[in-house]
C-alpha cells in the first residue's frame, strides 16, 4: 500500500511540475507542418510536459474565424505562446502589445510569447534563414539575387540575404506596391543601389546568381511553381523556404535542370529552435530537432489533432 501511495504522490507532484508548456501554430493549410514534432521531441528530451497544437484556420469551424478570436482562444486556454505562419505574419502585429527589436525592424512576426498578460511578438525566420544560408550555401555566388515574395516571410529573408553579403537584391511580388514598400524600407537600412523592384519575374531572373522563393506557392495548400521552369539556369542556385512538402515543384525542377538547391528544412529547424528557446528559456539541441524533422515525413497529421 505504501508503494502505491508513494507512486500516487510522485504522480501528483509530476502533474504539478511547473515545466509544462502549451504552444501552437496559427496558419492556414498547415496540416503537414513538422514544427509540432520538433518542439515536442525536444521538450520530451528536456523532461518538459510540452504540448504543441495546430490552430489551422482552414479546419476551425467554417474557416472564417478571425485572427483576434484565435488569439483570444489561445490565451483563454492557457497557451504559453504561438508560432505564426501564412497568412498571418503581418496581420498579427496590430494585435500585439510589444515587438522585439527584430520583429519591429523586419515588420513581421512568426512567434508570439504570452507573458504577464501581454502578447510579445518576435521574428525567428530571419535568424533561421540566415543560419541556413550560412551553413549550406557558404560558397554560393551572391552578387545579384532574385527574391520572390515581399510579404512577412519575404521581409525576413530579404534582410537575411542582404546581411549575408548579397550585393543587389531584386524584389518581385505580384503586388508591386508591396515590393516597393519593402524595397524602400531596406534601402533606408542598407543604402541605395542594394535593392531594386522588378516589374516581371522573367526579366528579373535573367543573369542572377540565385533565386529564393519566399511566397506560399508550392505549399500543399497552394501547389504550383512561382516562376516558369525555363528561367532556372544550371549556373543559378535556387532556395525555397516552403517545407511542406519538402520537395516543392520549384526545387524538383531546379534539380532536374542542374541547379544547386537549398530546401526549407534548415530554415525550419533553426527558426523552430529559436522559438523553442523563447517559449522555454532553454537553448535546444539543434541536431535533435533536425532528427525529429527528418523522422516526421510528409504524412498529414489528423485534422482532429499545424512554423512557421
């Protein structure tokens, strides 16, 4: 009887363990996200009761739920924080109480920490892409690079590219005004002649050293390719920040045409690691999170159960 009582007491104390973390990912079409697997695996390894939930607006009611309602829901049910992905990285900013220096500078948020009744926005995409590019594209030519997409992810990637030594960045977005606004902001920080706005992707792709896709085109939710495959030359490297699916049509075409490629895996792992640190105060094991990413595969999680 004593052993049973001792076991119950141990369970009671474990249930009261303050190292309990509840976080989630807000977005649309995120059922293939590997972010929950990475976070929960690292949490288990650290002895934390770590729960990560997908708050996919496409699978919540009729799909018309407002972002502020999702945030209120998360706070009401005791979430410690949230990751934010397409299409909410900029829309969420007016709903927050405070921004980190990086989030304010970039104008995009992909991580929100709930602390002391306040919503604090951060951007880990910038660091995630910059680390990915540093580690996997160290010797890549970067005099001129074309960036597709000037939204929340594009703003983070643009700054990471410029800080990584890209000489001239060409911005293309189907909403040219959005590209122009981002170009103006980048010019104020990095100086004239570093950033130009392209009016069409065909002209912009000519004679560039690399092409980066920071649009949602290629996601499972938005299949396709963001520019014509004929523009992919073998002497031009291609990077895609989309990672579900990991093998996008853009990367598949680029490899087939002999291009050096960079998938969204490394960026996803590094941004998730930085978000884990923000949620827990613990520096995670990058290799362990990468192993969880690799083990997940491209099988959708159940709808009843997605960084990014």
